[in-house]
């Protein structure tokens, strides 16, 4: 069974509340998505490897540390796109791949329509997708990445449901999940409760 990490920060709670609020307009929703994803990116990369580097400050020589791991971030299209920029802003050498998945409105089963990935062997791979509902999309995405050579995958989402985390771990018990809010359950249409509605629609105003 993997580990679930829930962001514990008053700012995270504040941002989530505004994301949930149905009155929040897309322009604000996008800013809040950036902000919460930045907090999640910091938390999910807390254990990144570093290596020593000898440098000289203006006053003396000292040993510093620089990042040692190679990273990839893979958004699940389309809503995951909103979570990519904090990773590319923070980590200069991160590679970016894309997996396109869309849930069928009636069955809630996701269909894979696109895939473009950088080499993943030996990389820390972060899948970003704001909503983990049934877990079908995340599980399919992890399947795809592992088939392409990824062996160190972390899932980063904004709102998760217990059903989704269980489904991911039933298929991929090695995957750690970072979330900003772990909600109560799914409704009959497989939407998260209390949730925030359809993330992609709110992000893009569709
Ligand atoms: C949403 C969301 C996840 C998926 C989660 O995407 O961004 O990818 O649903 O649901 P699941 O855990 O039950 O698979 P959606 O399929 O609505 O596509 P979109 O990003 O294009 O809006
Ligand atoms: N996808 C969303 O965007 N929201 C949900 O609640 C579930 C799946």
C-alpha cells in the first residue's frame, strides 16, 4: 500500500476553499491552481536527492548542495496542464510529457487519446492531475508510464477521494500520492464530494 500525503498548511486550506467555491471565476481559479500546485510541488519533492558541490562565496570556500535527481512531470490532459508550470518554474531541467485521458460522461471510464513522453528510465516522475475520483485515469496513466520505463512514479493531485486512492494502490502499491484535500466519497455520477465540480471546465471556462 502506498502512502497518502495530505498538505497541512493554512494557506492550502484557504486556497482549496476558494477553489471549491462555485462563484470563483476561471481567471482566479487558474491563479489558485498555480498556487496550490506550487505548494504541492514543494511537498512532493522534499526527499529529492542532492549532491555536494564545492563553491566559493565572496568570503571563503564552502561545500553546498545541488539537486542530483533528474525529474519529469507528466500532466494528464487536459486539467493536469494547469499544474505543470510550478514544476517547470522551480526545476530548470525538468522534462515534460503528456498523457491524454478523458472520462466518458456516462460510464466515468477514461479513454486514452494522446501520449507523448520523454525518456523516463532513472527519472523521478510526477504525474499531475487535479482530481483523483475513481482512480481510473491515474491508474491508466501510471500503466502507460511504467510500460515506457518509469520505475519511480509519484501522483500529485489537488482533490482526492478514498475510492481513487484505493484503486491506484490496488494496481500500483508503490506509488505515493500527494493531495491538498482528501474528500469524503464519490456521488452516483463519480464526482468527488464535496469536491469542486469538473476541474477542467472550471479551469478553462467550458
Ligand atoms: C478529470 C480529472 C481526471 C479525471 C479523474 O478529467 O482531471 O483526469 O477526471 O477522474 P477518475 O479518477 O474517475 O478517472 P476528465 O476526464 O473530466 O477530462 P478533462 O481533464 O479533459 O476535463
Ligand atoms: N473529474 C472532475 O473534474 N471532478 C470530479 O469530481 C471527478 C472527476
